[in-house]
C-alpha cells in the first residue's frame, strides 16, 4: 500500500509564488533576495497555519540557490535546492524551541554557528516557536543574534510575539503574517480538489474555510477528514454533518418566524436544534452571526464583508430587505448579552428561550427598547396569538368612548400646571394601561386671556361662555375620573426621572435625590427620608413640583409627598469592666453579695 501523505504536507508551497494569502510578505522577501539586502535575523509571527515556517524554508532555500530565476525564485534543480528538497542539506537547520529551550541548547547552537557552510553562501537557522525559550536562554542568545558571523542568518517563528523579549525584537526584522481570507482558502481547496479528482460543492468548501478560521493547514486537515467521510464527493450536507455545524437554513427560518412574532414556532425550532445535539451557546452565537450578516447585506457598500458563497449571498440580500435596521441592532444586542450570560446561567435553555421571545417582541408595532431594563413594569405584549371572540368588545366600545370623553375634561385642569414637567419625558410611553381614548379639551384659567381692545366684544363674550361651559363640565365629571393604582417600583422610577430632569445648576441636589428612595405609606402617600434640616427645607420647596410630575406620569391626582428627617444615631461607647459590673449589679443585686462572699476585686 502506498504511503499516504496528508494534503497539508503534499501540497506545501515550494516557491514564493505558490504561497497563499501572503502576497505582500513574499514580494518583500523576493526583493530583498534580488537586491542582496539580507538581514542577519528575521522574526515571522502570526496565527497558526498561515505559512510562517513554509516561508522560512523557501527563503532559506532561495538564498542558497546556485542558479535563481529572474523572478527571484529558487530553481529547484541545482545541488543546493535538490539537497534541501530531499532533506539532506547541511546549510539549513531547523530547531524546535519547545524541546531546546535551555541555556545548554543555545550554547550548542552558538558553537555550530561559527562553522562556515561547505556548499552555498549561508547557513540558515530556523527556530520554530521561539517564544518557548527560557529567560536565561534568551539572554545567552542575545550577543550572537546581534553580531552573528557573516554567513549565518537566523529566522525565528512564533505565534505569540508578545512573549518575546523586547531586546530580541529590536534585533530582528519583523514580518507579521495575516490570517488567510475565506476566498483565498476556497480557491486553494478547489485547486487541491481538482488535482485529487474530488467533486466538491462551493458551499461545502465555504463551510470548511469558515471552520478553519484563517489557517490553511487547518483547512487542508478538515478537507482530508471530509474526504474520508464522503468518499470523494464533498457536499454541503455531508460537511455540516461531519463537522457538527448547524445548517444555515435554521437561522433563515428562525429569522422569518421572529419577524412574524411566532414565538411558539421559534421555541419548537430551538427544541429541534437541541435534539440534534447542538449546544445552546453554539446556537445563539450562530444566530448573532446571522443577524450580523443580514446587517451588512442591507448596504451595498458593506456587502463585501459577507463571507459566504455566491449561492447563499442572494438569500441574505433577500432576507435583509425584510428586516428593519433597528430590529437587527437590538437583536444583535440581545444575542450578545445572552452569549455573555450563558456560562453563568443555571437554566441555560430558559435563557436562550427568553432571548428568542425578546427578539420576537421587537417586531411588534409598539415595541420599545426592552433590552435596557431601566424602565418600570410595562404591560406584556401577547406572546401566543389567539383568535378571541370580539362580540363583547364590540358591544362595550360605545360605552368606553363615552367614558373617555367624560374623563378627558377632568384630566385637563388637573394636569395643566405640569405641562412643563410632562414635556421632558413626553416621548416615553406611560407604564400604566391606557383603557380609554383621551381627547384634551383646552381649559383656561380665569383672567388668563385678559381683555383686548382690538377684539370685538362678541368674540370675548363667546370665549367667556365657552370657558364657563368647559369648567362646569369638568366639575360635573370630576366624580367619574378614575385614579390608577401604582406600586413603589413605578414611583421610584419617575422619582429618578424628575431628579434627572433638574437643571445643571441643581446637579448636587439631583445626585442627592438619586440616592433617595421614596417609601409608600399607603396607596397615594409616600415618604422621603433626609439627613438634616437643610435638605428637608429644600425638599419641602420641591413638593409641589414633584407631586405635579408624579400625578401626571402615574395618572393619580391624590399622590401626596411627605418629608421626614431621620433620627440621629446615638454613639455607643465601650464600657470598662467596672462600669459593666455596676450596670449588671443594678439589674441583679445578687452579684454584689456574690462578690462580697467570695472576696472578689475588680481589676
């Protein structure tokens, strides 16, 4: 049986031109070789599997090539190139710093560096994973790295540049290798599949490239794994099954369900995902990535950020047009919060289901930003849509409209004085149920209009009659006004709202009010506790403004505020032994008799 060689080794680049995804670095190295401007030390750093060691080997082979090409590549035909390809070259040495990290190993290396090459111009030392060297080994290597022999070139490779000493970094030319893009990875996988006579769907190769996360070696390893699983016919279904990747169809279907506020169907779909063995964290991470892809698909300028196959790109563009941009922002925020809290949650499934419910609620016409969590308790929106009989609602509709018309006139004069405070937060919906349709009737105070000589007498008389009629109607319907019931949480929220709306010159008082917590004494009266008389005097002056604000926001005309100064705390000092005995003996005189009987003395 022929010896099998994995694709990552079989198709390892042998020239700079065949290196994938590192065009800028290969051009720089080729130009340095062509001009003869070679440094004595190089540092190749970057993620795993992006070509650091490969480029180091190509560089070492090229600078020792006896007949390089016009493009600055190795000929692969001279004795030096053949010796390198057959792994018998004495001019190129590879060391693993993980297993040669002691001072003795570095000293042995320094002794070898002194020996000049027998064939070729340079002796190249490639030290892989150089960050694994010990502190003492780095220090022993400093002098040789700074002033090596003219025939020695060091190439250091590492995935963790931050672990290398600054004194080492300053002695090297540093080349940062980037992650290989999705498109470059797919093109190289198609090239390998063609040489191996393997059928591969573009969507399947896209999944492999995404799973590799920018590493070509990882991509080729996954490719070999999938080939063994499929027998040479790589399809999208087989790839997601073998790599345990959730099908994107679930995310497309779930997004459609969320846009239609179909919570039961969304929870059932999530249940199917769990039955297939996927973790909730994997699911919510994929969902947030799906929302991100939809967001970049909405704008043609950001469409280039969508790293998917050409076949699926149109589906993203189509679904992106159905999604409101604000919905995508909030859904991404909810999914990100769920991902952050997933590890600490004790009921992980419930956490994901709550996130799906919140995402579905965002699509309702009156959906507010429920993710902030700072507002008071609001009426819950219907999660499970049902068909209810509307006969009773139709019959009660005229009565509700009549009650609304009657209560509107009463609400106007009571809330007239608080229009300024109400306008500060007019954009925020009330947390209390709106059971009637209010139509505000303007009611003017006596003498507020005044008498103008320019106005005809009959216009003034008509205005006075209208004012008197409106005031009379307000008095008659005052008994029909219904005050809403509120709780301490709602009261505390609008208390803070009032404090936040104070002007800048009242910044200190605003901060003081933020630290206060109003306490309900009964259904309509609440109490605020202050520290001293000076603060009490200030808060008493604010009582009318605070009451007007809370009455308007909480829809209750009977709200009353009281201020109380907290009782000063009495300083309790420590008692001596004598004082303590005297206090105890007053409570129990038998202690004195015991003291005399035993002849005790207090120290």
